[in-house]
C-alpha cells in the first residue's frame, strides 16, 4: 500500500471520527434511567439537578433533554448553590439570539423534597420571556409530587414562583408544596408567578410570605385562561402596586375553585396549621417525607391546638386542646375559604396545676344548620381570656376531608 492510499485512509478515518462526534448526543450526568416514561432519568444528587438545568438551558442540548421524563430518587439539598439558575430559563431574544430554552417534559418529585433553594439574581436579558424559580418557564410540561422547603427568593425581576416562574401552553403543576419566602417585581406567586394558555395548578399549597410590586398572589401572580383548584397559601401576601390577591394576584378569564389564603398575622396570636390529608396523601409517599405541621407560637403564655391531625369528617369530631394558663372564658369562630362563619363554639377549662395538654372544646364538623361541612380548608379564629386576666388571640387552620 502506497503513502497516498494510507493518507486517504487516515483522512477518511478522521472525517468519520468528526462526523461521529457531531452526531453523538450529549451524555447526561444523571443517576440512572434513559429519559422515557417507563425509565425516567433519576435525579439523586444536587449535581444531577444542576446538570438538568445546564442541559435544558443550552441551545445545543435543549431539544434533546427539555421534553424528557425525570424523577427525584432522593431528597436534594441545594445549599451549595448560592444563586440557583432555573431549569428552562425561557425564551431568549437578545444579542441576535432567538432561543427556546423552556422545560417541556415531565418532572416527578416522587414525594421527595428539594431544600434550600435560593435565588438572589434573576440575570434577565432584555426583550425575553423568562422566569425564575426551581423551573424558569415550563411550556406544555408537568411538575408533580414535589416539595420545596427552605425557599428564599428575592429578586427585582418579574415572573417569579417557587416551583416555576411561568407555566404556559397547557402546563400542569400538581400535588406540590412550597415552604419559604418569595419576593419579586410583577407576577409573583408562591407556586408560579405567571400561568396562561390552559395551564393548571392543582392541589398545591404554600406556607410563607409572598410579595412584589404588582400581580402578586399566594399561589399564583398572573393567571390567564387557566385554572387553580384545591390549592391554598398560609402567609402574608403583599404588593406595592395595584393588583394583589389572595390565591391569585390578577385573574383573567380563569377558574379558581376550592382554594384559599390565610394570613397568620391577621391575628397576633397563636397558630396551628394542619395540612389537609388529601394533600398529604398525594404529596408524600411516607411519613418521613410528609409535609410538616407548622406551629407558630407568638405568645409564651400558652396556646390552643386542634386534633386529631389531619381532620377527617368520618370521625365526626374535632377537639380543641389547651396548653398553659387556665382559660376563664373563650370563643372561636370557624370560617370557610369565602370568609363566611360556618360555626361558633365556646371554650371551657378546668383548674389545673399540670402544665400539659387538656381538652377545652370541640367541633362536630357541622355548620349552623346541622349539616356536615364540605371538604376543604377552614380558619378557626377567636379570643381567650386566662384566669390571670391576660388576653390571647387564636388562629388555627384546619384541613377537612
């Protein structure tokens, strides 16, 4: 074989190698799976989640990884990321770019939690549709069975949410919760900042404060032609502009049903928030990953609690318990999510020297006309006076099923 033939073979081999490199797909850094519905990519470490964000946000790999299936295999701690970059940063139109870097797949939280999500800088490009949260813009995708705890988001940009900055084009966010504080500019929500075009948020909840300049909601900020069902928020919702709501900041042609917001600061007393069982069942796969019961004691003089937990209509009774100073007199009003009083009950206490829990009242889960109340979230508020003359405010949130 002459040198010319050898050179041709070497050249052909080099061309083949370059060709193979050009068509070989990027190798993901995940903990298993192949991205299909039957074998989703497994996210088991913070590096896996960061790799997902990097692949979806890269124009060279978005088409390959943005519409795949993913599942959390364990709880994830993002404390090593001081400023999380969202998965699917959005539609980028700047500096000659026109990139569709959205998430269009299915992310199954599998009842696991992602903790310590922090975002301090939105890093926006002008003339772009972007969002910030765990996900930036979800486009026709699904995020489900996921909990976020220890969330801290404080940016000056719009479309900010715990789960997603924006959910569009038929996206679904269901059976998720967010615990933490979120603030931004316009379109800010505990679950999603902006949802539109037949998207939906279903059976989700938020515990924490949500604030912004405009279109601020406990669950979602701006909602257009979409739906929110069975979702609620416990916390303060505030804004400095013109559109602030409870569940939704700005609602345009959208259905909001079986949802509500309760502000624990409305009464400067004690609060026990009981997560509804229908959410616990769907969000958590076992007790270890169950959403926490939130107890905020604002006065050390004592408190009122409610049990059993969660409330079940079939048991026919919910009891109120006292811990601390004896009550001389007290009364509670029970509100539905529309702010209507469905029942009132008085409290009575017996002299005791023991510093322990004791029953001081009950509710038979019936309304004023004797009918059993419907499934949903109820706020119990009232005032008690102790034997030493002190006044205590009480605020309890109950989930009834």
